[in-house]
């Protein structure tokens, strides 16, 4: 069992864990830095202490969570638990497709059970302590059950198709599997807000009034045809504000959280929407989707190179090449590539955020955008001084200070 692939997996997982902990340590040190002049008045002394405590609570929680997960995976690998589960199923079931479905079903349920206490602590202890949580126990349970159902229906359906393709095409299955997953990704991007979101939240058209009129006036000025402006009941779960753009082509829509409407002025909401329209104008949604599909193509291709080898399955405690074991082993072997891809995608995402900000500034919304960003950051108790290394690896958005500096350079 302890072959070269096993040790390679252990090395990859260990390096990833150590890198994440070093970055977290650098981020803790940076959090104690003096508040930059650009945001010096964002927190008063009492609120700044609250922000620091919130950061420390989340940082400590992340350390315990990451450490637990790392030790758990290493333990499962060392004792050959994955291989044992697969062997137990194979002893009673001949169909590899059924074995694969049951194997990942067991992993899915086990992961949900193990992660449940962490989810409860995050929502009902940390978020509750700092006044963000609005989730009731009933909503929490409902969300979990709906998430499980979606996981079974969507995840199980995709897994069944991929496993069936593998049984039929063997090592050449990867291209057909990629096409299936790519089509699903595109459909999900188009219909996420109409198919998935309503299962968890209410979305209602923004009613007529001052805000809708202001938004429509800006859309007309920007040459942006927008039929769908929706308000989502984000306050059902959290007091944090947000807005997002979803869909492709005619299915595009902008969704404003009700908390955003409560916190910001009309001009500030319009500039948040202008930022989201900037993403559309620069084709960022399509760009990120294509980047994701390219990454997926590479992932499937790399998997095809080792799918027939028994070594990955043996590294997990299997006795021969088995599809479910080789999938799990590959997901771990992919760790270095996944880290590099994540860094690259985050870099592109941060660049896109600057472009979307610039789009809003080009219509004279520079100062309202700064005010909106400050309010959103302050209300969410955002860390104002993250380590640059931590930002480089993990942040999909530039820091507040970076965004303000970028905006000010354009309005001078």
C-alpha cells in the first residue's frame, strides 16, 4: 500500500497544509499593522477592537478546521480506509458503476456528518457572537437537507454519467466526460438563479420607486439592457450585504441583497450595480467560465494518463486499479496543480474587479463607489491589513485599500 504514489500524495498534502499555515501566520502578523491612512476613520476604537476579535476568532477556527481535516485525511490514507470501503463493496457487488456510486455516496454522507459540528460552530457561535447570524435552527436544518438532496440528484447524476462513460470507453472516456461536465457547467451558469436559488431564498423583482428609476436611468446611459433586477432575502441568514450578476445572454440578471438596500444610499446602490454591469461589459462572466472549462479539460486529460495504472488505487489500499479509488487518489495528486490554478484564477479575478471598478468610475461614480466599499467592508468587519502573500494566493478581490487607491488615481 505504501508505494511511491502514496508518499507523493502525503508530500503534496503536507506541503499544501504547511504553505497554508505559513500564509495564515503572515496574515496574523499583518493584522496587527497600523490602519492605512485611506481607511483610518473606518472603525472607531471600539469597533476596531470588535473587528480584530472577529478576525482572531475566524483565524483560530480556520486553524483547527484545517488541522483536523489534514490529520483526518492522512489517517484515512495511512490505514487504507478508502481501499477497505471499496473492497467491502466489491465483495458484494459486481457492477463497478454501482460500487462507484455507493463508494462516493458513503464519502459524501460521512463528510456531511463530520463537517456538521464545524458548520454549527461557525454559524451559531462565531457569526452569532459578532451579530451577523440571522439563520434560525429550522433554516439551518432545511438548508442542510436541501443541500443533501441537491448533492444526491445533481452530484449523483453527474457521477453516474461519468462512471457509465468510463465503463463504456475506459481510458478514452475523459473527453466525453469533459463534454458532459462542460455542458452542465454552462447550464448551471445560465439557470442558477432560476433553478437553484429559489430552493433557498426568495427573489422578488425590485419594486418601482426611486431606486429602480435610478438604476434604469443608469442602465440606459450605459447602454445596458436589463430586464431582471431582483432583491434576494439575504437577511434570512446573515446581516452582511452583497450583490451579484448571474446568467448568460438573455438569462442574465442582477441580484441585490435586501441587506445592501438597507445599508447603502441610492447612489451607492447604483454604483454597486454599475460595478456588476462593468463585469458584464468586459465579459468577465464568460471569461471566468471559459477559464474554468479549460482547467476542467486539463484535469480530465491528466486523469486519463493514469486512470489505467493500479498504483493510485494501491496507494489508497486497493488491490487493483479501481475507478473510484483512482479518482480519489488523482484529486490528491492534483493538489499542486490545483494550488497554482487557484492562484492564477484569483489573479485574473482581482484584475477583473479593478476593471469593473473603473467602469463605474468612468460614469462619475468614483466617490460613491469608495463610500459604498467602505460601508460594506466596515459592516462585514473586514480585515483592513491582510498580508500581501495571503492576498496573492487566496483573495479573489483586491483589498479595500488597493481598490480605493485605484479609484482615486482615476478621479484626480
